[in-house]
C-alpha cells in the first residue's frame, strides 16, 4: 500500500523502464497517491500504451546542495512494480520498496554495504562475458593501499629513537641505519598485509561496515584490489625481504642477539592475527605491538649500531612501545563492535567505555613518566625531556576519544592526531638524545 507520506520531502521523481526497442529509458514524472497506488501523467510525447504491462521502477530523490560545494541530506526511495493505465493516468502498484537515507546510514557505510553486491554483480557479468573485472588503480597504488604505506611512521620513529640512543653513546653508522630501517619496514608492511588477509579470512574486516583511513583494514581483498593468493604472495615476499636483511645484519653485527630479536619480531608480526595463535583475537594484540614496536625495534636498532644491549636502550624503548600501542588501541575503538561479532576479542572488546578510557589515560601517563625517568635514572640526557612538550597533544587526543568514542567518522580527526602525536613525541625523544650527545 502506497502512503502519501512516501511522497513527502522528495523533490525529484523519475520513472525507468525498458522501451519498445529494448533500451533502458528514464523519464521525469510528478507522482501522487491514488487508492494505494502511484499515479502520474506522462510527459508530452511519451505514450502510456507502450509502457502499460511493463515492469517499471519509480525513483524518488532528495538532495540538498551546499553553497560552498557538495551535497548533504541525501536520500532516495525506489518502488518496483507493474504499470497499468486507468483513466488516462499511468499507475504503479508497488511490489517492492527500497531506499537510502543518509541520516540513518552515512554515505561511507552505504558504500561498504553496497560493495559486495556490486562486486557479485560484476563477477556474474564477467562469467558470462569470459572477462574478469578488477579495480584498475595501477600497480603502485594497489601496493600502496594493500601495505598501508603511511603507517610506516610507526616503524621509522622507533628506529630513529634506537639509532639516536646509540648516537648518544657514541655509535652511529648511516648505512647500518638505512639497512635496519629498510628491513624493519619490510616486516611492518608484511604485518599489515598478513593482518588484512587473516582478518578478512576470519571475518573481522568483512563484518566491519564503517571502516576509516585508520581502522577496519585496507579493504584491499574485500574490494577485489588483491585476491587472497596475491595477498599471501605479497606478505610472504615482504617477510622474506625483511628476514633476509635481518640475516645479513646478524652475520655482520651479531648472530645471537639479532637472530633472537628478528625471530621475536617475526613471531609477533605473523601471529598477530594468523591461526592458531591469533594474538589479537586473544586480547594480546596490544602487548604484541608494545613489544614489537618498543623493545624489539628500538633495542634491535641500538644493537646494530653499538653491538651491545643496554638498560638505557631498554628504557628508551618503553615510551615508544606505549605510544605505538596507543595508535592501535585508539584505532580499535570504532572496530570493537565488529571485532566482537567476529570473535576477535581485543582488549577494547573486553572493557567497558569507562574502563577503556581509564586504560588510555593510564597508558598516556605511563608514556610521559617513562620519558621523565630516562634522565632521572641517568639512562639518558635531560634533553629528552623536550618530548614532554607533547602532553597537551595527548590530552587533546584523550578529549577527542571521550567526545567521539565509538563513532568511526567522528573519530577520524582524533585518530589522525594520535598518529601525529606519536611521531612528534618519538622524534623529540630522538632529538633529545642527539642534542645530549652534542652538548
């Protein structure tokens, strides 16, 4: 039954059908409700008898232009059924109704919901035509998206801190620094692809209908940019490249220490989501990230330069591990409902909102306390205290999380600021070590 309310707040209406020549045709109409059906006069030149009896689709649309550019308040509703003529008017008795309202389903979510259907449609057409449809974004951008290249700052920053801590002790070789950064970057990129592969396989990313640039994975497999086999080849190749560089450094700088750290890094990276261990699915993902991006990277970098391990290097690794862990932690907040559905029981899924905020505040506090302890324990120069200057940024991140907790699109700015804060804080720590060596 058609209701008059269905016609409210829609300024445009169009009727679509297959014309007598077999081509799709669309015409503007002005519908009104009559006895539970849609009725409308056809535009001049359109013969109702040629539409009568056909399956037609009536689309009602509303969109509000924004003076500065773009649109808002978008919505549409469609009705499908058979057309009949009564009293010189074309009537449509709707048999199916569908639609979208931006206020109910934000546009990015609507795209995510529609993507599987569009992909399936293209696959069906491809089978009939003997052609494989695939997003054509080019090799560079395919790899760039699949590996989530921008997140390499989470590796580059702790590598810089480790090298700076070694520089403070009088050790620095730029070639060894470059090799360390390259090898660890390969491992990190492999981790990103493997994480996407297993989260897609296990359903966490598939269930997530509100991804952002910082959460929900790269979507490369879901969108068909890579198929699962290509993803496996990519992450296996990246792991192999990273381990190969690690093997070279082990042979030239110290077998036992570098092999041990490389093996631990590989374990934490691969089994972050890979069965049967699935660290992230068991609430151990945050610990894995803290260890991997803190002690493993910082101390590994330090050892490559100094060929020794020290308590000062360990101390330098603690704030970096916490900072990078906070990137993961904040980015997991919008993912938590979908992770819970998929059985990916991250730390966020196990905490209430209040507990989650307390943990975040505690970890932020621990970051700056560990920085302050570096000179207090005489494990580094007082110039590292320059990193305390980012406390206001951390507070701003915390306030942003409080205000938009669990709202993916509202959290994008906060997640971005969190990454910037981690990078800036890490670079200030590194600069503090360098300055301490030069003073």
